[in-house]
C-alpha cells in the first residue's frame, strides 16, 4: 500500500499534470462496499457468507464467546431424547441445560443469537447492494435477492422459535450507536418471514446445476412456507402449501432410513435443506470456523456431533469417540418392537460398533462407554465410519446436516390435516409411508388419537435432529414430558443478557428470566 502512494506521488512530480488536493488516493489493496459488490462471483460470495453463519451454530472458539458446540445443547441435550454425559466431558452449561436450568447469561443463548443476526445482516447486505452499480443481469438480481430473502427468513424463523419475540431486522443501520432493536410481535415476524419465503419461492430456480449443489431452491422455500404456517397455526394455508410439496415437488423418501444419512448419499432425494460440509482437505479441526475463530474460514470444515473424546482416566470407545451427550433410555423406549430406525439412530448392547480415527474399528459395542448405555450412531455408524467422514484427530466429521427432510414435510402435512379438519385418510397415508420404511405396519390409532400418533412418529423419525425441543414447546407438552421440572417460561429461551444490557431498555427480556 505504501508503494502505491509513492508511485502516484512520483507521477505527480515528474508527469505533465498536477495532483490536486481533491485526488482520492485509494490504497490498491483495499476493498470497499463500492468496489466489492460488482460481479456475480462477488455476490455469490456474499450470499455464501450468510450460509456460513448456519455452520457456525455448531462452531467452537476460544476467542469470541468461547463456543463449544452450543447449538447441540439447546436443541438436543435440553430434550428428553438426550442426556449430558458427565463422565465423557460434558461441561457445566450442558449439565445446566440437561436439568432445565436456563440462564440468560449462559453461553448458548448468546451464541445462537449472534449467529442468527450475523446471518441476517449478511443477507441484508446482499439485498441492499443489488441496486447499486454492478455487472449483474436482471436474472442474476432476481435469483440473488430471492436467495438472500430465503436466508433472511430462515434466520428470523429460527429466532422466532427460540426467543418468541426477537427483533425483526430488514435493513442495515450505518450509525454504530443506533444498532439496538426492539422486540417484534409474532404477527410482525410471521408476516415478514412468509413474505420473504414467498419472494424466494417466486425467484429461485427449482434446482441448481451440480456446481451449486446445496443452494436453496424454490421448492425449499415452498416447504418452509408450509412449515411456518404450521407454526402460525394457519391450517388451510399450511395444508395447501404442504400438499403442493408432497404431490408436486421433486422429493421422495430414500428406500431405507439409513440411506437418508449416509455420507456417500448427501443431498439425496429426501433432502430439502442441508447444511453443507466438506472433508479433510485442510485443517482437520473445528477451530477454523468462519466467525468463531480468527483464522480464515475453511469450507472443508465439518461439525462435532456430540464430540469424541473421553474424560481423562476413563476407558472409552476406541479413539475416544463416545461423545459428551448420549441418547436416553426414554428415547429407546419410544421405539416400537421391529422399528428398524433405531439401528441407524444409536448404538446399544449387542450392536457392532464402528469408528474411525485413522483406523477403522469394528467391534462389539460396550454399553459402559456411555452413562446412559447408548451412544449416537446417526450420521456416523456403519458405512459412515470412513476416513472421508472423519478428521484424523477425531474432532470433526463431515457428513452434511440434513436440516429439513421430506419425511418431516409429510408429517407436518399430516399434522395440518389432522388439526385443521382436513382429510384424515391422506394424513394416515403420510404417517404410514414413514412407518412402512421403518418396517412397521399402518398406524392403528383411532381418528381421535391420530394427532398423538403423528407426534410419536415425528419423535422417532427425527430423533437426534434439531427439532424435538421446538415441537415440545409448540405443542405445549412440556409438563407432560418433564413433569414437575417444567415451567411454561421455558417455551421460549431468554434473550442473552448481554443484548439486554446493550439495548439500554429497548429489548425486553422474556418473562421469568
């Protein structure tokens, strides 16, 4: 940069021109908003930055908030399906969450809030710069705006599920002293989220070419329109949207449950929205995530599902791969006899254990490796226990997170039909399609019990995916699940105390925190 100034200054002296005081000497190595947002590649990179904030949900860091897989804690460990395994190294916050001790000052709530609004900010940057001077075609602008709006809606929807009445951020404020936002109402949030998803459905392609695998599509947006309307309890609109996806969309259930999560079957026929990870091509740990560590983002990074090490002095699974959270007996008991899904979801006594830490292990599972006697297998076991899916140091695996699957859409469709007075025969078909793949017969639930049957089916179908907690709170069954430990305040998480303090009274804390 110093050389650039010297060259220009020399030209001013020896050339046949003069340099006025108004000459703008822009350093040659400096990117600005005006110079960066120009080509399609520039805008694609900006959109990818918003996607990367989703990866950060599971990130680790010793530099920002000290994250350690925080989203696992508030989407999995907090549920009745998972327990914090203290002997395997579960930290104090994990133990708090496992015991429904929910504190506004605890790290997970601040980490999730930060990552959500970082993603929203990045989407807003794309939208704001589309109308500037650039090389984009009209089609480019339509697609990029639709993609950014999908992501903005997706992040706002996560915020709504977690915090109830979080801020609605549809613009960028330049004044550093004017960044605090007030609570939005749920009506305002639903309206904005659905408007963004509608624009996304209208502007996104139905599919992308293979070089853009993993980018959201029009069908993904339509799927979320259905899901958001289930949360809104607008049953007629939900039924219409979900019926469209089920009957006309490109998705289908994979032949077996295991195939839906196979490392060599990412972005499969059942996957609607999938968090993209790479492989062990650069650093093989989780310390280089985009915004939770100062190193440059490595697109090859994966995620620490449950983590892998054992506490010092404990004799655990080979490679120390049992993890700091474990499936519960209650989850195991929720499976019917003959349900083949349990073989993909978890390890239990009598199973063959698979692992990889440079060496592939196949040996009898030892239930003493876990305080609950069970260990996570989903995304990892069987054919997934290979070198391409695991870093050599055992900190990461690279199998994509299937955030939204067609199976979930079918069960949401069944729920909307049952609750919204729709055709119960069609609802049964959706449930039975899921059960048939699991090796089970049709549901025998009476019409009056069909909603409970759907809820049960959803629990076991989506086990150890980040949905159970939000179903518990949405269905209002916390007291049934957790008994005397439950408090209705838990239906939403607290806003991070740091955000309350920064807002200087503008952001109201949720009741009870």
